[in-house]
C-alpha cells in the first residue's frame, strides 16, 4: 500500500538515507522515495501509517498531518 507523508527538517542526502533506512529497518521490502524539495516521502509498504510516521520521527524529523 502506498502512503504519502509530508516531512519537515530533511535537507540533504544524509536525511534521505536516514529516513529510508529507518523505514526499511521495520520492513525490508518497503520502497521509499524522498523528495527533498517538497518534503514528500512516498512509502510503499504493508506497515501501518502510524508505525512509519513514528520511524521518521525517531530520526528527528517532523511528520505534518
């Protein structure tokens, strides 16, 4: 299932890697696409939305609802 998140605080490639790895740590099969300019994170995963948002927040970024 594809889910879209608006994330604040991502500014560079390290941010992209950190968010991607945090999500894939919970679901190795997850496909994560990050758009730094818009702050959009698109996740194709079976994980619950809350779980993905929590993983992003645990990396120090804000998920805007």
